[in-house]
C-alpha cells in the first residue's frame, strides 16, 4: 500500500503575523489623518451655518426694516428653535450692524 502525501496549501503563522503587522501600520497611519479632518469639518459646518443665519437676517431686514435678535428669528420662524448655535456647539450672535459672528472669534 502506497501513501500519497498531498501538499497542504495554507498560510503559515509567520505569514499571518506579517499581514497583521502591515494592517496595523496602515491603521496607525490613517487614524491621525482622519482626526485632523474632524476639526476642519466642524469649522466648515459652522461657517456654512453662519452664512445661512446671515441670509435669514437679511430676509428679516427686508421684511421688517430692522436688525433682529436670535430670539426674534426663532419667533418669526426664520430659523428653528434648535438652530441658535453651530453644529460643533459654538454660540453665534448677531451684532448691532446685522453681521452674524461666532462668539469668541
């Protein structure tokens, strides 16, 4: 009786460790890049929100010939009640000349 040994194909432990090492290195490279972009995304979202509120201030000025406060914009349905701060939590304010700015900037 003759036994024929078949070659078993598969990954060795060393090959698996090398693959895991490469994946770990790629993850370590990409995570800092992703976290850097979060702050710029928040800033762009806040800038867009300020421009939207500025547009509503201009619409209010056309309708009422006066510069509104945030509460007046909410009362007259120019903005929704929860839309008095940027998506990142920064508070906005309307200056006496009608310009919308982020507090602290």
